[in-house]
C-alpha cells in the first residue's frame, strides 16, 4: 500500500476531568492519504460441514470454558468495570408496561431496567485500529471505544502476524501498537493516550474517564487485568485471510467477548466491532435483528453464519479459518 503522510499538530483544548491541570501541549497527528489496506492473498472460505449455529443460552458458561471465563473476568476487578458502560450511563427501574415488549430491556423482580447514555457525534465510517489482545496500551483504546460506543474496524497484529504488522510499518514508519486511522478525517496516529484524547474530543464530550486518566496506574492495572489470560490473543496462528471482515457484536468489559476476540486476533482476522456496552443503542438494533440480545454475536459474510455463544464461536472460527 502506498501513500503520502502529512504531519500536523492538533491542539489539546480539554483537560482531563478530575485530574490536576497540566500545561497545554500539541498532539502530533499524521494525515494519511492512503487507502485502507487490503490483501490479494485472501481465499474463499466455507463453514464446517453440517455446521448448525447453537441456540443462545443466557448467562450460561459451558463447563469446559469455566476457567477461561474466570480468568477473563479479572479485568472487571482491576479495571473497575471500565468498558462495561457507555458514557453518561444511567439506570432506573420502571414498571413492566413502561417499556414495550419489542424494545430491549432487562427484567428484574417484576420491573424493567431503563438504561440511557450520552453519545457524542457519530463517525460516518468505522474507525480503523491496528492492535492485539495481549497489549495493555491496546486495551486502553478498546475501553474508550466501548465508552464512546464506536464501531471499529480492527486489524489484528499478533506477534509474527504476516499481514497487518507490516502494513502498520508501511503506513506510519514503525511497528508500534495501537495505531489508529480515522477515515472520516484522514487522521492517523500512534500512542494510546493520544488516541484516547483524539477520540473523546472528536466523538465524545472531551472528558477522559477516570480509570483512563491515571497515567502509569492506568497502564499497570491494564496489565494486571490480563494476568488471568496469560498472553492469549498475542501470537499468530497460521490462518486463511477472509475476503471480508467478520462482524462482531461485543464490548470490552465482557469476559465472554474477550475469549472470542482473542481467537480473532490470533487468527489475524479483520473484524468490524459493533460495540454494545450497557447503555448502547446498538443493543436495541441487535434485538430487532435477532429477537434476542446477547454478546458476543457474530455475522460472517464469508460463510453466511450468524451465531451467539462464545465457546461455539471460538470453535467455529478455528474450524473455519485456522490453516490445517
């Protein structure tokens, strides 16, 4: 992929809420004129023979995945739920009749849970992010994606990945992660903190969530959050590159979503991430599409498969895309 990169300066006009004031500085921005990378090595794929998507089971953990889910759940403790809720999340309990049956809501003890949030401007095209699961700096960016309820086209860059790591070096000059490209503005950049500041200013209210504003402490707790998975989602597994990205409905705070994302990264499968944390309007969209809300959920345009259930999604992805 060829293109010209122009470097500009982007002034930071907002301070981090709840933190001490720091001098204003300029954030280096790279203007990218090149197109989204594609690969000529993609091959047609088919679903496994006689494959049947499972029926969704709410709040159920398959016995052989218990330790995986428990390990992935450590992030909820170390990160205090960051990435579980959309910005401005609020909740109230209303009568069952207050919310029509064709609208998504939880029911608790005879009441329904009404959830709201505050969204900023919506990007017309998905943000593009190059990263991998085992990186604490990448996790910071994934958390702000959930908080801002953004759709992202993720290009996984696991260690020894042959496709997208070289693309990042070609676009930005070095293999460093995360790397973000915003096709809506032509902006591209490295550095997780700079990416977070850019996204909250462009697509949020300018304020950085508390747990993402603590500097070294944020990075340390992001690292601790990954202890339970011991580097899963970091190294490349030989795979077939699909013609089209898989579509994943998920959110960063969910341990069920995490184990699916790990496999997508290890197989270096590009995927459109439909973020749907608590308070996201996309929960209603998925409810209308399927008559049910549960995360994760995938739609694979390469095979036509659509399915819930994290354990079965992991098996499907490996059976479909891992090289034999």
